């Protein structure tokens, strides 16, 4: 099961975040939202580690 870990405001931000997470070895999917935002999704088992990485990186 996939879990949303971040909502990006545009596609370029979503791609940058995906690239950083992928370089760290995480599996990542991006899904467009109806309001123009983009959801960053990772496997549920990795969500806590991804949150920690994002909090330390940003």
C-alpha cells in the first residue's frame, strides 16, 4: 500500500523531491491531483523513514 508523504505545488517540485528520494533508495510515485498539486507517495513501510529524511533535508 502506498502512502502520501508530501504534496508538491507543481510538477517541477514533485520531480525534484522524487529525484532526491530515489537517490536515497526509496521507491517513489507521483500522482497529479485535481487542484493542480502533486502527491508524493511511497510504500507504507518506508513512510516514516521518508518523513524523517524530508524533515532533515528541508
